[in-house]
C-alpha cells in the first residue's frame, strides 16, 4: 500500500532535467542495444550459487576491456574490478550473479533451458527468477559510462560481482577472502534490486532498515511413540509440536511491540509415517524475520523457551526436551545509511522527475547488509529498488484484472530494457555525485 500511495503522490510532479542528464542519457541510449543483448545472454545461461564460473569470466573480461584492474575468484567465484582515478573517496558498486533452481515458464524467446544441481542435491531447471541478470547488465552499463567519464570524477571505483546472494553466503565469502584488505576499502557501497511490485522505471528507496534479518530455525520435538489406539501410553510429539506452533504466534502478537516489526512462520511440519502409529519425533522448520538485533535476539530466545516449556508441560524432561538449531550464518538486516540515502535520493529525484519515491522496508532478506556490518563506523551503504513490472501488466493489476508474479516466480519477466536503462543511469549518476572532480 505504501508503494501505491507514494506513486500516486509523485506521478504528477515535474522537474527540469539537468543538462548533464541529457548527455548521460544520450550516451546510455547508444549502449542499450549491447546491454540488452548481454542481458538476454545472461538470462539464457544462468548459473547456481557458487557455480557462476562462466558468468564471472564473461563479465570480468568486459571489465578488463574497459581498463579496470580485475581479480577473479574472490570468495570462490566473485570478481573485483578496480579503477583508480586520482584522489577522492572510494565507491563500490555491487551486482549479484547467481540464478535460482527454478524451471522457467515465462515463454520468452531467450528463456533458460539450463539445468543444474544446487546444494540441496536435487537437480532442477535454473532461472534468473530474481532479476540478477538485469543487475549484472546495469553493472556493465555503469562501468562503461564511468570508464568513459574519468574527466568527471576523482577517486577510486571498485566494482564487484558477488556470488551466492540467494544463499545469503556470497558477501561474507568475499569479505572473508579479503575484500576490504586486499582491495581499496569503500567509503560508500551502492547496489540496486529489481522490483516486482512497482512499474518499470520507477525507483524506490528506504532510509534506515530496508530489508530484514533472516533466520532459519529447526526444531526437533521428541516424544515417546506407540500405538495410535493407546495414546495414553505415549508422549505424542505431534500434539506437543502443534502446541509449539500455536504458542509461537504470541512472540509477535504478545511479546513484540506493535510499533516494531517481526515475523515467525512455520514453513514445514513433518512427523509420522502411518495412520495408527504415534511417532517419537516431529520436525518443524521456521523462518524468522526482524530488523533490530535486539528484536532478533528476543525472538530466537522466545522460540527456544516456548519449545522447551510446551514439552515440559506435557511431562518431558532431560534428553527428551526439544532441540532448537539456528542456522549460521544468518542474513542480517540491510541498513541504508540515512545521510547517504538522502543525498542520493535528492540526486535521483532531480534526474528522474516523477519516478522516485520513498517506500516502506520489506521483510525479504539481502546479504548486501554484510558490506556495512563489516565496518559500520566507516562504510555507508545504500540499496534501492528499480521497478520492473511492464506498464500494461501494471495497469491490469491496478484494475484488478491480473495478478502480478513475484520475484522467484517462474513467470517473472521484467521489462528488462527499462530496468537496465534506469539502473545504469541511477548508479552512474550516484557515483558521479559521490566522487566529484575537484573544481568540477
């Protein structure tokens, strides 16, 4: 709803576009055919997390041709491209590379036919169902424009291609492989993500918390099995687990401030194998979302407390109490540095009149968060949204005539040309603003 209200509020505004915007946009227009061709190639040939070998090699070659000093294999398959251009700040631009284990159903003429085996071990189709192909194409577009405009900026430009965002592991892998030690440490890190809830070419930004902490929690509920006809001789783990599921709902409704945000969702409940047998075990899988570290800690403590208390209420103790396992590492909440966000929002609002809006944070997760958390006192970060919904589909959805596919849907097919053009120009303009040439 916030996106709709924000769009309604800005669509009637008009601003004069600076002369530089025309020059930049004209140059970008000359590059668009090649960028769209690159996008289609990336879309047709996706690779899974930590398997982005061909993708990384292909884009690393592009960066070298533009004059960047390029290092491959950072954090397994990541790429770091550095261009030094005098004194000034260090700005890092990030794009993620991995596709998803999804069988594409878009019907696009360049639809992916790739197949592969993710960490789960189950072979599947592979698709850029999260739009990382548009991210990479815009990354190349921004690299081209900035390399051609070294007379307009001063400082150090670091452009990175990150693996395994979909696993929440790629950013950490690059940082642990020396991203901030082996290469110039950034003062600012910028990225964008295509959006399946906004019309193509619109830009959304959120100061402060923008995306959530994401925790995966496994609960093994133990019991005493037996015959279904004689339940009094058992300690039924299904009943206990059911009580845990219901009680977990109070963590948000009764233990979290209504002014805070949190989600506790039980996504899987597995137990038993036969009608008349009470099993001795039930397994729950949870996704837990929050923004602040304090709220996250309270939710995770509450999950363990509730699980054990419900088991104890059923007469279990000792080794028969539930086992709660929290997946590590988790994906931390993404925080957009407010001062940086305000500065870039002003730049983009002037450059894209009527197309820039502030939106609410979302409960999705993004490991872009790791780049700030690695040095929160010295690194400012901003990730913004670029709408991808084709205009005709957006209008049908607003009229109640169609449902829009979400990110990760096998049907997600953004208006890639508008996403790439908007994001390329936005990333380039933001970088030029952060790295002004002395006397410029």
